[in-house]
């Protein structure tokens, strides 16, 4: 029983630390990819988010909660050159790009 509780707690704490915010910066490019059901983008402050050693893109999955609102915010930030902070949580399964879960406009 102790082993089960320790295992569950360790998994919960791992998930809590898997999220990572990048530094505030501008969205530098946006690529709509319908064939992959989402949007790729680049940012002034690219971090790996635990998805390998280097990252070319961040990925916003079209099936994610509030996709339209998040995509709209990212497009507005890109067009106006306003800085945003991006919360990454997890990796895109096929290409291992960090997954966007939240965006803060600044």
C-alpha cells in the first residue's frame, strides 16, 4: 500500500513540474497545419519545455480547450508585435514539439 501511495504522489509531483513558462517575447512566425490538426509557431524566447534538446516550433493543438481564443490571441500578438508569455505542458506525440496550453498577452 505504501508503494502505491508513493508511486501516485511521485507521478503527481512530476506532472506539476512538467509545465514551463517561457520568457515574454514576440511571436515571430505562425504556420497553420491542417494536416496535423494545429498551428506551429516560433517565439523570441524558444525553450524546450522538456521536449528534447532543441526546439524549432511550439505547437497549439486544434483539439485543445479554448483553441480558437488562444489562436486568435496569438495572431493578434503577432500582427501587433506585442509580447506574450506561453505556458508549455507536454510534447506533440509525433514531432516532440512543446504543446501550448496557456498564453498571456502583455
